[in-house]
C-alpha cells in the first residue's frame, strides 16, 4: 500500500431505515496513524456510519475500501481478521468478570482452541498467551493495576479505559471509539485524549462524538454530519469556523 493510499475509505454511502434517510452520499477517509472524528448533532447519522463500517448496518449503496482494495462492506465476523476493532457506547463490560477476563474476551482472534476452552483452562498454553496479550493491552492504557478487580467495582473512567484495552487486544489497524469522552470530567477527557494520541504510534483511530469540543484537540481531521449528510470536513480550525457547522450546532443547542 502506498503511503498516500487511505487505510479506510468509504464513498457515497447511503442508508435508509424504511422511509427515513439516515445517510446520504456520505464519505469518509482514514489515513495511517491518523485520528479522525465524526461529529454532529443528535440523529445526524454518526452511529449509522460506524455501524456500516462494522457490519451492523448494510448500506443501500456506497463503496468501501480497506488498505487500498475495494471490497464488500465488512461483516461483523470479518472485523478482527481485517484489523478493525470497536468500543461500544455505554462500555459493555461483563460486571461479574475480572478486568483481565473482560479484556481476554477481546482476544478471541488469538485463541486457537476458542475462547471458551481457553477461559476454562482446557488449554493452559492458550490461556497463558491470552492472559499475556490482555495484560499488555491493559498496560497500554495504564490499567495493569486493575487486572484482578471485578469490572463492577471500577470507576466510570476506568471502565472506559478497560473497554479500550479490550479492543486493543486484537491488535487492530483501526480502532473505532464510540464517544470516548462521554460522561468524563475535564481532567479525564484530557487524559483520554493523551491516551488516544499515544495509540497512533501503532494504529489509526476513528471517533464518533456528539460534542465537538471534546474531540477538537485530539483529531487530525473531522467530518461533520447533519441530517445524514457531510456538511463540513477538515482540520478542527476549518470545521470550527465553518458557518454550516455553527448553524447545525446552534440549531440543536449542543
Ligand atoms: N435501526 C434503526 N431503525 C430506524 N431508524 C434508525 C435506526 N438507527 C438509526 N435510526 C435513525 O437514523 C437517524 C440517524 O441515527 P444515528 O443514531 O446514526 O444518529 P447519531 O448521529 O449517532 O445520533 P446520536 O448522537 O443521538 O447518537 C436518526 O433519525 C435515527 O432515529
């Protein structure tokens, strides 16, 4: 892949739910080691675009390319192999499992005998390898000390870190983060932004966020959606000053 080829490229994406047009001719490009934000008011189509890339929604039309090759839209069971990982809005950890066990669930790609047998110790070599990878992922988000805590004892900011570790354990090329700053205070947002920037040493990051302020400082480029269309794209400075963006956000009070 040439250095100018985008890692991920979606073009002319349209999605309808019955009579409702959720996306219309949307485009998005993510380059190597880039942090790109998809922002926009409530109902703009951000999650639908994420879901299309993750195989949770099938577009009516549009093309998808990954590593320079056009291909069908990814199915959910192809994501790990392709190198795409996603965190879920609302975190989605298993409350009664330990942090390490939660992260190990993200490592299924590496469990030669399947997660269940590995988790139950039928193959101790696989289990040890999974645990090592999971521990390394936790350490990358500075959460190694939390490994043996139950997920339901964590603070909210810590659950968000663990959710990222769970996505990192499959060693993705593209990490998709759903509202990484949602519910965090200013200090934790700063910390989270620092973490995201560090991740770009190894991968590209795609972020969906409702509030534009929280992603402005961390994103190299932004796409702004409103009513299912891209109304602006570019650097934070360009987007922030775009009258169409100001009008869209003022219109919703976000
Ligand atoms: N499964 C679905 N069935 C019907 N309509 C849907 C479905 N998913 C989304 N929509 C509609 O599509 C539009 C885009 O929704 P989407 O969730 O993608 O927006 P969003 O920008 O992520 O919003 P928010 O910031 O509130 O999460 C909305 O009008 C929404 O009601």
